[in-house]
C-alpha cells in the first residue's frame, strides 16, 4: 500500500479510488418492499477525506444496511 502525507505547509495529495457499492430491491408483500445496501464491497482501506495533517478520516469497512418500507 502506498502511503501519502502532507508537507509542513499543509498541502498534499491523497490517493484516488472508486467505490464499489450494490443495492437490491425486492417486493416482499403487496405493500411491503425490502432493500439491501452493500457499501465498500472490495473492502478498500482508503481515506474518506483529510482536512489537514491531524484530521484524516478513514473510510468504513464493508457495511450492510437493510430496510423495510410499507405503504398504507
């Protein structure tokens, strides 16, 4: 893994990446739908953003979110 660091003036470069996410929707019943979201499928260990040398936010690992929606 290549490491990047800002210089003492506070300027620097960060690596670029591509997010790989997925989403699946399904009708469970007539009025109920389910949705599954998968974020960061490749489990890349990159930085989400960096404001300066001391404020670097890493991206989360692979995440799964499930939701149900109902119509009345």
